């Protein structure tokens, strides 16, 4: 596991523990399909970040840049 994944797990467990200690509702869907949706979105984001960020920029000439 890389550092970002470890920090993500640590933050998730810390947030869950804090919510349990303060008797706050968890910021997560209460049904299984909702939890699967959160997992699917996370996996999709991670895969896109890993594979799409290494593509060569082919439309740079069409970008306005900092001056618009």
C-alpha cells in the first residue's frame, strides 16, 4: 500500500471512532447498496488518477492558459 492509501484508512477509522465517541451519526449511507456506491466511486477515482494522468496532453494548443 502506498502512503495515500494508508492515510485514507487512518482518517476513515479516526472519523468513525470520533463519531462513535461523540454519538454522532456516521457520514455514510445506511444501506449496503449505498456503501457499494461509495466503494465504486472511490475505486473509479483511484483508477482514473492512476491511469489517465499519464497520458500525453494532446490539446494543449487549444487551452487559453493563465491569460484566458
